[in-house]
């Protein structure tokens, strides 16, 4: 007879090891330089996107030993992988050259018209405007666009590490709360919207305006703190020459592909079909393209898929913890717990609890989105941001402690906004 309790214990232990591993990725990178003979394996283990996928494979192998190969494969194959697939597709599409060029042109146009330094205006728009735009184009798309636009502005070798971690924390927190103006853009909201009848009007009235104020405060404070490290004058990459500019029709077609993917976000067969058409189109008009972010997006999808496999075995201890909290304790507890598990998984568990009061529901979701910037695994788009920005950090890795410290103040602002307003 299969020993399910043993499997659950092993799954919890492996989940804990995966969390420890995320805090140790920089150690693996340093060991790779010290032991060049094993550098390949150590570099692989030092990739934060590999962590949860690696331990998920270990979990499936352990399950095969405890309950048999057929049951282990059945568990892995019955997980819901729509979110990892969607993040992969939307990262590639949103990170394409025509869309990025259009967004950067829009940022430059607005920055030149704002009544303060242009470089600071660019950064402020990326930290405030793009995260709020995520309520329409989804958080993963907003993260991809903001990260690629911020990379040459802030995440440069000459900028102090402390300042970069602060900017990363602001970005992650603002992306997490900036998607709450609608009911479909933020993964933790999406998990409960149908079960609790939360539509976009409810989200805008209950969460959206508070999130907007917190985003504006965080972005303004973050930009002010970065002011001494920002270049003045033209954007670092400069405006493209006339011969390099993407025609408006090509930009419009790329935006149409992005819109279609967003609208079909809950239908993996359909959005994957759109993605294949998109790849074909980029090959047909290659002169207007840069290399697609296939590798980066695959790593992020691998990370999230691993989190799905590992997280699916944590319900036995997470759900009693969530169900046993009062609304006030649940608010703080959700913000803390989401640092150790994806906030969408946390709210999904909440949706399974019968008889939750309206206050408890609000506390769970507000705490989960407010804490979405504390760690790489706290919010689904965070691995995408790490993948796109890690080259700007020492050793080419993002330290978990540095991110936690950088996100503490903006998380406090978000918590205060959702609780006191």
C-alpha cells in the first residue's frame, strides 16, 4: 500500500531544500571558479531558474521509489502547467524588438514632457507606469518590458549593488500589486476571481486605487534614491537610426499577437498556436527582429513548472496554517508565507477553504500580493525579472538576501496602503 504520508514528508523536505538552494546560488557560482573541473555542473546549480526544476525532478524520482513509477508520472502529468507555458510565450512575444522599441519610444516621449530630469523620468515610468499597465497586458508581460527597458538605465556595472537591489525590490513589489486593477492580470487574483465572484470593477474599487497609490509612492521614492546613479541626456541605447526603425505595421502586428496571447491566457492550446504563428512571422520578417528570448523564457518556464510540481505536495501543511488564522493575522501571515511559496498557490489554497469571510478573503489576497516582491518565488513574473536583469549584478546572480532587503520598504508601503486606506 503506497505510503502517502512518507511522500508528503519527503516533498516538504525537498521544498525546504529548494528554498535553501535559492539563497545559495551565489555560493555555487563562487565554487565554480574555485573548482574549474566541475564548473559546468556548479554553474548549472548556480542558475536560480534551475533550482525548482531540479528539485522537482528529484521529487518525482523519490515518488517513483515510494509509490511506483506509474503513480509518480501520473502526478507529474496531471499538474496544471498553463501558467509556466503562458509566461514562456508572453516573455518571448513581449520581449520582441518591435514591442520593446514601441514601448521605449513611448517612455522617451513621456519622459521628455515630464517636468523633471529625463533620465529620472524614464526610470520612474518603468517603475510606475509599466507595472500599472500590467493590469491590462498581464504581470509577466509588464515584467519583461520593464526589466528590458530598465536594464541599460539602472542595472549597469558602475551602479552600486545596494542601489540595484533597491530598484529590483521596487520593481518586483510594484509588478505584484500593479496587476490588481483588474481580475485577470495578477496570478494570485486570477486564482480566486471566479470562485469568489470578483470582477474587474470590484478589483478596481477594492484593491486597484490603493495599489496605484502604493506604486506611485514606491516608484517616486525609488527614483529619488537612484537619482545620483542615473545618466542624463539621451537614453543609453540611443534612438534607432531611420534604417533600423521597425515599421508601424510590424509593431501593430506584434501588438496584435501580444493581445491575442493575453486574451487566450487560460487556453494553452490556443495561445501556443498563436505563438507558433508569431515565430513563423518573425522568421518571415527577420530584418525587423532581434534574437527572441527563447532561452531566457524556457529557463523561467522550467522554474515555474518545478514550483508547480513541488508546490502541489505542500497543501497538507499550508492549508491548515491559512485556515487557522484570524483576518488580521492572515494579512501579515499571507505576506510572510508568500515569501516561501508562490502567492498564486497561496490564494488558490484559500479559495478551497469554505466559509471564509469577506474580510478574511481580502486579507489573504492583499497580503499575498503585497509580499510578492520579497523573494524570487513569491510571484510568478519574478523569475523572468531575475533572468533578464541578473547580468547587471556581481557574479551574474541575484542574491536572495539582497532582494529581500531591497523589497522590505516597498513591501511595507504596499502593506500600509492595503490595510489603512
